C-alpha cells in the first residue's frame, strides 16, 4: 500500500476507511493531502475486494477547508493555468463505489464541499458545516454554491454562503444536508455498518443505483427517468438480478456474486 503522510488508510472487511490526518491544521486540504486522497480513492475504487469507502477526519475536524496559507499568495494566472488544482478536488466525484462521509467537528469551506461530493453524509452530534469563504474575500470554489443549494435549497444556502453562518448537526439533518446524526462515539461504527450493508448487496446494482441518483442532479426529469429505466432494464442482464429475485421467491437470503 502506498505510504501516505496526510491520510491514514485501513480496510475492515470489504470497507475501506480513509482518515484525513493533518491534525495540526485541522485537516486543512492542501495540495499534497488532496493528491494522496485522490490516489487512495482511485486505489480502493479499483480494488475488487472493496465494496464501499468511508471518508472521515478527526473528532475535532472533518476538514476546516482548503489550506488558506497555501492559497494565500497564489495569483489568478497561476490558479487558472494550474487547473489541475481544481481537477484534483474532483477525485471523489469519479469514484464508482459508494463513498460515505463520516463527519465530526468542522466541515468548513472545502471540507463541507468535500463531504457534499460524497454519496451519503453521516454526522456526529458535534459536526458543524459552513462555507466561510466570504470572510476571506472569496467564494466556495469546489462546488459549494451548487451542491449546497441543491441539498438545502436557495434561501438557506444563500444565508450560509453570503454570511458564513455555520449549521450544527441537528439543523443539517433537518435541512437534508446529512442523512443521519449519531453520537460521536458511534460515528465510525455506524459508517462501517452502512458500508458492510452495502457490501452484502449486488455491486453492479449499487453502482448503477448511485449513478442513477446522481443523474437527478445533472439532468432534466425526463432524461433522468429515461436513464433510470434503461439502467433498470440493463440489470436484468446480471446474475445478481436472477439470484435476488429467486432468493425472494424461495424465501432465503440472496447470495450475490457481483456479476
Ligand atoms: N487552512 C490552513 N490552516 C488552517 C485552516 C485552513 N483552512 N483551518 C485551521 N487551520 C490551522 C490554523 O491556522 C491553526 O494553525 P496554527 O496552530 O499553526 O496557528 C490550526 O489549524 C488550529 O486552528 P485554530 O487555532 O484556528 O483552531 P480554533 O479551534 O480556534 O478554530 C476554526 C477552528 C473555526 C475551524 C478556525 O480554524 C477557522 O476558522 N479555520 C478556517 C476556516 C475557513 O475559513 N475555511 C475555508 C477555507 S477556504 C476554502 O476552503 C475554499 C475551498 C475551495 C477549494 C477549491 C480548490 C480548487
């Protein structure tokens, strides 16, 4: 396994855990960390033994944003020409397997954006979400204005992006930013339980389901419904569809072969 300096990786059963690990900077997302994260995500996505990925941070911070000190002196031509910085941030959106963000503490700026790029967000009771870039004289740059608005609606997103107000976990759940809030000591166990559940299902069906839900964000209703229908039909070409339906009829648990 690759040697990383800013993340820790671990595998439990069929679930991979990636922990952002730059405690002195509250997991500020510098270039090296994002590079390592991308490598780890690509590696686990390609690994047939892995069914789901949990992305987490520390108890104090999932991530307090992009690294402000690293960004501070950058110029427009430099950030424009090195669009690779932007591309590096998209790694998680290219993962085919489900990615669960297990968020404790601060998820601010790029940290909130990173969590929103994941498929499911579980929040600990101490989680805080925010887009405070306006305080730095800029705006979110990794999808925050778009994904937050789609997740929680215009008025709340406007308030957060324009004023930098943070949301606590209860409000984030009420606003549909997160799937569930759990006690801090249950965050990783619950995320792993979710990953293990996903590992028992048909991998092709899970991947197609993820793709179909993502279509809801990226296309019109008519196109999305058409995509869903074709994807549904295509799953009849899998052995897992035969097994899943036979198991139901025979009143036994399905044994998916991921084919
Ligand atoms: N960048 C760099 N260092 C940071 C960051 C950060 N985002 N956040 C915290 N740190 C560092 C602090 O500088 C401090 O370091 P040091 O001990 O060397 O001074 C250390 O982490 C601990 O932080 P604090 O002492 O500030 O801890 P507190 O508990 O007092 O406060 C806060 C915690 C409220 C989270 C505070 O640290 C804070 O406000 N952080 C900045 C939050 C922020 O503004 N985030 C947005 C950053 S901009 C962004 O994310 C844009 C994303 C666009 C990406 C697009 C890429 C293409």
